[in-house]
């Protein structure tokens, strides 16, 4: 079985220290997202994870099944990336340069 290729698009706001890591599949669209220390998305708080729940989720920007992750609040971008890869079973082959280090 050939592994799927995905892209992780990362946004980092130096002023607020907010971070967003979006996992995107060219065949599906967005499949999961980790938001850290950004705006709250009710009912979740400022640090939370979005994930694919059904086939309509990518078109709706993954609104369902959002899970609070307060344990990741204040994390470095490197730690957030490592945790996202662990949660999403992503194997990263390459270098990672974090702008917040």
C-alpha cells in the first residue's frame, strides 16, 4: 500500500503567539487542523483540534467533532507539529524549522 501524501500548512502569529496547523490532502481537501492559542471556536476553547468526521466536513471547513486540547496551550510550533503528526499518524520525512525557536 502506497502512503497518502498530505501537506501541512502552518500559520504563526508572532504577536499573539497563535498557531494553526492544517493538514490538507489534494484528493480530499482539509482533513484535520490544530489551532493553538487562537480565537475560541465555541464550544471549544482557544486550543483545539478539528478532524474529519464525514465526507462533507472538508467542504464545511471541519466544523464537527472539535476537541479541546488545553494541554497544548503555549506549546512551541515544533511540539505542536510533533503532536499533530502523532495524533494524525503522519510520518514526516524532512527538516522542520520553527520560527518561534
